[in-house]
């Protein structure tokens, strides 16, 4: 058994934190107490994760639930959760007294160095008596337009956010240890790129016919069976009333009028909502291949059994998952097992997308349309007998002329172009430096996610699109009164970028849109970022997690995931002048 957090240091820090709270001073303005508290929470999560790993694989023991119950109501953990939600200050901005963080609540909490009385009263109010009689406040819904569609977004009160984060800190390590190895949605240390890398690794070696089953569940959180969650969810003992209030509560509109009572619905905007969804789908990886493995043992000889058992895989990100197999004739068994697994946990199953795709390795006839798979914004297309250039053949491994192309989907490319065009069209009256400051974060965010594998040509298309729209912006701003040379001097500048090769070094010149402003220190120039020069377009399979790290949880060995994150950042960095 691993040692629990130290009790002597806990008593000393508890007295110090209580003294600060009673005097009206927020205790985590000092960095020493904050660092100690972060380390104490990590030890607590490590202790919960190790105890649940040694217990039964299906159920969590009562000892761990009692240990969770003992630590939930501690004042140190309450202060940690309040600080995490309310004051997200960095160590540099902590010295500035003018920084204010506004948060939605009934009373309107404001937290900074000068005024911290409201935060202290909130931390002292959360006790065992309050949690036993706790009922969730009504959720306020707002309509938001995304991709020409109107979606509802829920807003929680500060009190509900703190209580949900408090229980999440304790319950998350227990669920993460027993979750599936190939699930990547809303888990610490895991990202979308790792799920895409694992899928690409399995599709690259298309030596035989591969059948792919893609599932995307619509209205996933609205059809969860509440009785099953209340019975099986690892809530600390004595606090099931809180879980019931999260599942069934009131909903309000913008005018604060109660519209309906929530039934069979778990709001996706909750802090603990994705954690409940991951818990409900844990075990799907084993259940999907139960009858599939039996048929392999009956129909195949002993030499091929191991090969066919290892080739199958299920990759899941939240409520969308993909199944890859080498035997298409047994695909109907996987569908039946998946539907039987979901019927136990959900009252109604609405598949937004449920399709089967057959990847074929050899084709004699020339075909203009090849099978495609879209997953998490990327398209996977298998092209047999592909002729690629010498530069790409050195970087990427070739498999007898067959190649798997991965690139961002057309829908995402068109949405980014439309978004950037709308920003430029709405900012004719604003100066150039404001336009650059609006466009740059959109380009960086898009490239950080989609700038992988065969996406160099797409990034160049986006650069050309932005360059043309900015040139038209400059012409329309001055009503065609200035010539081309004067516009180029005002808004476009030449930059030299040095690139070194093995033989020689040469300079490349780039015309780049820029904004200028005169300050006390002098002239300040801000350049538009180029998507093609922001990051290296490396293959996705270099970002994948190793088998050793997949089986170990983030809460047990945190350093493995941090090392993997640092290596991926160094690989993707590019020596550039921005």
C-alpha cells in the first residue's frame, strides 16, 4: 500500500488556512501554500488510484469510497477548488492588484488581492451539513449559433461549479484507472491527436480487406438511464442526493423563468457531465468483441488465431468511436454486441452516423473515387498504387505503392475560410493592427490542431485566401484612391527568412500583411501569421502513445505523459521569424 498524504503537515497548513479565511485574506495569494496544496492533491489522487487498481476490476471497494467521503469535506480541498474556478491567475499577474476576474453568480463574486471577502465566505459555507441538504440551482440556457445552427449552452452558478469540481477531484482517479486503454475523450494526458495516430497506425498496413465501423451517437447525454448511474457510479458514501440533483433539476431561460424540469438529461456543460459519460461507456472495448473472438476460435486454425485477435481494435473519443477489423463477414456480430451494451445504459439510441467502410489493398482497374473515413475532423483515404514525389517518399514509409492519405476535411477548411472572411468584411472601419490581432489567434488554433501529415498544401491555400482578402480590404478601405505601390508601403512589408540546408544557405522573401502603431517607445509593428510557417507538418503516427503508457493511468505515473507532451512539442517546433 502506498502512503497517504502526510497528516502532520496537514494540521499545520489547516490552521494557517483557517486563520487566513477568518481574517478575510485569501490564503493562496502566497505561492508556498499554493505549491504545497497542489502537491497534496496529487498525492491524494495517487493514493485513490492505487487503491482502486488493487481492488476488484468491476466494482470499487467501500474503503476507497469512505476515504473519498473523508477528504471531500476538508477545508483544504474546498479552497483548492474555489481557487481553480475563481482565480486563474498566473504567477506573473499575481503581483498586479488591478487584475479582476468577474464570475457569474447570484451575488456577483469579484476576486482579487484587494477584495477577497466573497471568496472566503464561499469557501467557509461549503460544509457537510450543506452537502447533505444540497440541491442544484436551476441552469440558465442561452442559444448560440455554430455552423449555421442554433445550439443551447447551459450556464451554472459558481456554487454548483465549485461543488462539482470538488467531487471530480476525488472521483476522477478512481474512474480513470478502470477505463478502457483506447479511450481518449476528456481524460488527463490524452488528446484527439493520440486517437488519430492510433487509427492511422492500424490503417497504414492494409495488407487485406479491412472493415471499418463508425459510430456517432446523437443526443448522447439526453437518454442516459438515471437508475443505472445512481446504482453504479462511484459516488462517496452518503452523497447520492447530490448525484440525483445533478441529473434531475430545473432549467431557466434568459428571463429567469422556470420552464421545465429536467428528466433523462445530463447537461454537457457540467464539469462532471463528461466524467459520467466516460464511466457509462467504460467496458465497451471488451463487450464489442465478445462474440467476435468466439467465432475466431471456432473457424480459424491455431496459427491464424493470434494474428486475427491482435488486428482488431476499438478507438473511442467521447461518444464517437471507430472499430477496425480484418474480417468483414463478422462485422454484424460487433454491431449486435455494441447495441446490447448500450441498451443496458441508455433508454433510446439515436445513431447520428453508423456506417461500414471497406478498405481494399489491391485494385487493377483505375477508380476515381476511393473509400474515405472521416473521424475527428480528419479524412483517411487509402489510395493503391500511388506515385509520390521523392521528397515525400524519404519522409514517409511506402508499402508497395499503397499509401494512406490523412488530411483535414473539406468542411473544416471551408468553415475557417468563411470565418476569416467574415472577420475581414466586418472590420473596414478598424485599423490594420486590430484586424491582425483578431485573425492571428484563429490561425494559430486551427494550425495547432490540423497542421499534421498531408496538410501543407491546405495551409498554403489558407495563406493565399487571407492574403487576397487583406489586399481587397486595403483597396476598399481607401476607396481605390491609392495606387498599388502606396498600399504595399502602408500595409505590406518584406521579410527575409533564412533557411539552412546541407549544401548552402539562401534567403526567401515573403510579402506579409502588417499593422503599425506609434507608442512612447517608438514604432510597433505586428505581422500576420502564416499558417504554413507556424508549425512543422509531421506525420500523425509520431504523436501516438506507446503501449506501456496507455495501460498506466495519468494519476499513477504523471511523468510519462509529461515527457510525451514535451517530445511532441519539440518535434513540431519550427525555427521561424514571426
